[in-house]
C-alpha cells in the first residue's frame, strides 16, 4: 500500500504516459502475433469511438461509470484502503435504484433523484460491512470485499428472480420518471444512450477533490491512509476514518450502479457473472494516480478503448479481448513502476564508468 | 435416500477437486508471503491451455502438462512484479486476472472464430479403483473419480509433507513469517518466493484444467467464473493449512452440490439456490471476523521484502 501513495509525485504523469504506451505496444504485439494489423485496428478503434456524434455519445456513456468506480477505488487507496468490492457495491447500487424506480411513484425529477440517492446509500451501506470488520476486528478489506462481491451478485439475482419479477430473468423497465435519460441530450448525440449520469460523475470528481484537499476532515482521511499510527498519536480517530472512507468509496460505487441502471439499461436482469466495471475502476484509479483529474483522464482513455474496442472487432476483425490485455499490461506497468525502474537502471549504467 | 446421499457426495467430490488444487496453489504462494488473488486468472489460463492442448494432441495428459506450464508462465509476471519490482501484490494479482482472461478469450476467438472452444472429445475419464468402487455411497464418488481428484488428494498430502516435514517447507514458511530472520539464516528470500509463486501457478492451472477437460469438455469465458476466488476463500477458511484448506474446499464443493442438486430433491423449495451460493462467502467473512474460529494469516503476507532495509 505504501507504494500506492508514492505514485502521486511529479513523475506520476510520466509513469502513466509511458505505461499506456507500453500497454498499447503489448496489445500491438499480440495482434501482430495473431496476424492482425495493429495500426489498422487502433485506427478503427479511435475512429469509431469519437468522430461520429452517436459514437461520441456512447463513448461518454461508457466513460461515466468508469469515472465513478475509478473515484471509488482511488478515494479508498488515498486513505490506505484497497476496495476491491466496488463491483459488488455497484451491483447493490443498481439494485436499490431499480427498487425505487420500479416500486415507487414520484414526480419526474424527484423520482430520479430519490433513486440515485437510494443507490448511493445502498452502496455506502454495503461498503460499511467490510469497513466495520476492518475497523473493529482488523480483518483485511481485500478479502472481505471480494467475498461481498459474490454475496451482492447472488442477492441481486435472488431478488430479481423472486420479488422484482416473479420468476423471470429480468425486471420490467423502470418508470419513465426515474430515468436519467434526457431526450434533448440523446438527440444532440444522434439518439445514443448518453444520459445525465455524466453530470453526477463530474460532480463526484469535484466532490472528491474538495473533500480530500480542501477540508480538515479530508486531510485527516489522507493522513490516516498515509500513516495510521502517527495519525492516532496526533489524536485522530482512525477507526472512524476507515469507516468514513469505505462508505464514501461505496457511495461512489453505488452512484456508478445508479448510472448503469437509470441511464443505460433501464431494467435489472439476472447476472451470469460480473460486468467488470468495478474492477476496471482499479485500473482507472491506478493510472490516474488516485487523484480526481487523473482519474477523469484515465476514465476517458479506458472508456474510449472499451467502446472503440467493440467497434474494432467489427471493423478490423480483431477480437475485443486484446483491449483487456492492454488494460492488464497498463496496470502491471504502473504498479511495478517499470518506467522508473528502466530509467533508474539506465542512469545507473551511465554512472558506472565513472565509478 | 442413500441414492440422494451418494449423488450429493459425488457432486461434492466433482466440484471440490478444482478448488482443492487451486487452494493448494494459493497455500504455497501465501505461506511464502505473497498474496495470490491471481488464482482466478491462473485457473483460467490453465483451463484454456488444457482444452487447446488436448484438442491439438488428442491426449488429455499432455493437456494437463501444458496447463501447468501455462500456469507457471502467467504466475511469473505476478512474481516479477510483486517480488522483483516491489509492486503492490494485490494490484499485480488483479492485473494477472485481467491478463489471463483477456489472453485466453482473445486466443479462443482467434483460433476458433467463436466464443468457445470446440467440444473436447478426448477428456479425462473416470478411473474406478477395482473393489473399492463397490462400497455403497462412498464407493462411486471417491473411488470412481476423475484422475484429477486422485491428483488433488495426493497434492494435498504432499503439500503437507513438503511444507511441514522438509527443510524446503520450513524455509518457505519462515520466509512468509519473518523474512529478515530467514535471510539471516542463509535463506534466499527472493528465490524462495519466486519458487513458491511459480508452484502456485502450476497447481492453480492444474485445478483449472480439470474444469475444461474432466468435469466439462470445453473452454469459454465463463468456465472458471469465480472459482479461483472460492479457492482463495477455502485457503483462508482453512487457516492457511493444507488439510484445513482441503476440508474447506470440500465443504464449499458441498455447498455447490447442494445448490445444484437441491432442485432435484426439493431443497430449493425452502432455501433458494442463490442463498446456497452465498454460503462459502458468508462463512469466510465470519471466519475472518473470528466468529467461526480465528483465521491468522502468515505474518509477512503482502509485505514487500527490501533486501537492503534494516
């Protein structure tokens, strides 16, 4: 964990940039090995992600939850916690949003606001459990959050099959009043599924910046993440900090779930497995050096790669999964801080003749 | 009633086998102090490689061998990142999970132009042990099992002997508890951890192989579907001990069997299969919280070892 805080220094930008380039190089290598043309593929990817209004709208829709899951993971990292449970908190957020969207009747704006709020609270509560176990019983959050992901998946499936649909595979559409879609916005982007969730995501990013860097409480959260023992000695309440961090992180994750449900899909179905946006948040946060602006940029990159990757499969016949390999390589390079090691070794070698 | 019991036992053994093998893999890595949440990815690459190699050669035993090699190959970047480059071990594990699933599905699409491999014809077949397989109830499940089940049992016993009865095992555990002290006694911490993580890759991949060429007969992106994480849970629930992990993995296999078989004999009328599916995870959390016996991790787990720090 110590390493994660060290990432955010002056060389963080360079590390991220080099890792992205190396990651895309790994992807190109895989394409070459399988006999595809990487230039054609990457060209098709970017061309089909941003140049048409429809594609641009869909790319923004893909970016939206990635910003939120990136913030969720990043905020936890900043405060010394590894929340691998973002995926599960997101599922619970979607579940809560679906329940409010289906079972309640409210006027338009109020209804969607209530559904979004319910998702945020549900995500926070789902993250409260591992937070509590960490604070009170010292149980490592990595394992508990992984376990909570699977519990969330099964809980959601169970409720979809029983209470929310009476034995079907998916629920009805949520009521129109709860939707985050806005016709005018969709029309601007050629009827794509872009929705108002992007505003929520941008607000959340600003919120994280203000909380962590502009308030005393946020300073305390970061201090606990940096050195819990010193913080406790300085009179900070470490246990309360752990609980708050986990819950705010879970809240961001719950909001991501709200965006997916109220904006993109509009209904909840039985999940065969994880969607993966929560896990992608780990990559987004790492690449973005756990800072809001970095996370925004990283989410844009991963969103473009994800949405454009789908079109790449269509246009250049390259299987989409090569993009997952690019993600993996980027995470490994950032985590191992390979660029720095390469540089320091190069410097070391230059120095040797003088020694 | 005996039929039902025999059926459940058989299904339990079937589904425990990959979990036991992967949990033993996790045991070596974590006992040496390296967190291994990459078990999921290592099982995935094992399942993929076993299916492809068996399809290519027609020999499932070559499939198993190839799977173990692929596990070593994918465990290597995890070892390199977390030991040599001192990356966060959990982050590196996440990356391996991405890498393994991405690579295997990419190659499946490339090789077969489809989301799954063709059906593997030459899978491993059940191997009855003459005489013993006639014992009522336990005979058909324990003594007419897939070869991978016998391998899993042997690996569990060997893991115990290696870790607790050999100098190599003592050193490996010492490195996971107190690397500084181990190094003072002349143990090469870095080499020991590399070895442990690579063994981990081979065993987890072997577990994954059973999913595609014994229990099942193809590979697709849902072949492993979280079983690596259940194996990790079994390792923790079993308190990082070979026989504990064996017991926990069997118990989790039993939960899967109940969820699967439940609908045949009416259990799901009372408890839904989703609730049964949750059981392993809920129990693991309770175990970690100390409500079902305290699970103590190796002391140096997850910590980067700095050769030059004092």
